[in-house]
């Protein structure tokens, strides 16, 4: 089955439109073999990695911290195809952009969300 998501231009307005659904995902596509995903739905955040899946209640402040990470990375986005990709999507729309050097910021966010970060083992 083909995806029904429409690829939207990477703008803050389009990202916020997806955030407002309160049922969305953020994927951190580090490389073709490693993706971390935060899923947000009905006041919960789920964290999916190659190692494990975790779920917690999310507070308003934690949602703001998540938004701040995305906004910071959006403001530092690159055009380098070798950089990791961040994708924000719901059932109908997706916004994606490239960014680099956000692994520490992602780690700190997961710590704040009480989710265990499992770093990618470099080959």
C-alpha cells in the first residue's frame, strides 16, 4: 500500500500544523540503518529505537522542549545529503529537512522525557 502522506515544504508553519494534530511522529533518520522515532498521541510519548520501545506520559514543559529541539534544528538545517534527516509527520502530511550535530540535543531531550537513549554503535 502506498503512503498517503503529502510531502510539505519545510516551513515552521507546516511543522506547527502537524504538531497541532497532537497525533504525530518525529523521526531522526541518522543513516539508512538507524532511525529513532518519537510518537506523540493522547498525552503520551513513545520512543522507538533499534534496541527497544518505551512509552511515558508527556507534560506541557516536555512538549515545549521537544518543539524547541525541532525549531533549533530547523534553524540550523543544511542541504547536505550526507547529514541526518528529521521528518515530522502525521497520517496525511510530512515535513522533512536535513540537520547535523543534533545527537547530544536528542540525548538531552530523551533524558528530560525519562526515556533511555541507546547510542548508535559506530562501525
